[in-house]
C-alpha cells in the first residue's frame, strides 16, 4: 500500500513537472500545437551579438522579414503554419550560412540555432499528430520572405536574416 501511494505521488509530481514550462519559457498556442519556447534565452543570445551581426549587413535598405506586411496581420489560423515555416527557414537556410571569424559570435549563433532546432523538433512532433493548415495568406507571406532571401547572396541573406531575429521574436510574443 505504501509503495503504491509513493509511486502515485512520484508519478503525479513528474506529470506536473513535465507539463510545466521550464523557467523563462512561454507556452505558445500555434494552431493545434502548444509549444514551449524560451524567447528570453534566444533574445538574450541574440542581443549579445546583435550589434556585431547588424554591422556585417551590407544592405540596410532591404528587409527580409519586414518586407511590407510579411509578418504583419497574420491571421491566427495561419500562425501555426508560418511559425513552422519560419523555424524551418532559420534552421535550414539561415544558421547554416552564418559563420564569422569571431568565435564568441559563432558560439552565440550556435546556441540560438540549437534553441531553434529544439522548437522545430517540438513543432514537428506535434504536426505528426495534428498538422496545421497552411492558408493562401501564410503561403504568400512565406514565399515573399524566400524571394527576399534569395535576392541576396547566401551569406549576406543569412546575416541579414539573423540580424532581423528581433523582428521574429517580437512577432512571436505579440501573437502570443
């Protein structure tokens, strides 16, 4: 009897802890998915290198994420889809081409990339069971981001996209 009560208490405690976000994490409702994201941790890593990265951006007149209305006024039904695409975009295109001669900056980029990989994995696991629907608007917005990205050489586009990470983080928090 004591053993089963102890087991029940431990199981309940583990279940509660597993359902709670880690310190500093926020739970984002992205369509059918609830994803824990440590925006503060990502933002902290980005803020540590933001000036360095933005100083490397040779084209200040163009924006990849802020192109007129790229992330503005995204319908709540499209947030899941575009968020999934954006995390894939950053992992598959941006972080792969963001290398500098500064090892401190590279470590911060790697840390941010690992956070994005973790979120992407969580989104993928959820989408296996509950795929989100991509409407025309989210597809159009993501296509515009890709056109903006492909309009530059790979390194410049990756640095510019990384330098605009605060736009993505602000959008995530505002849509939360």
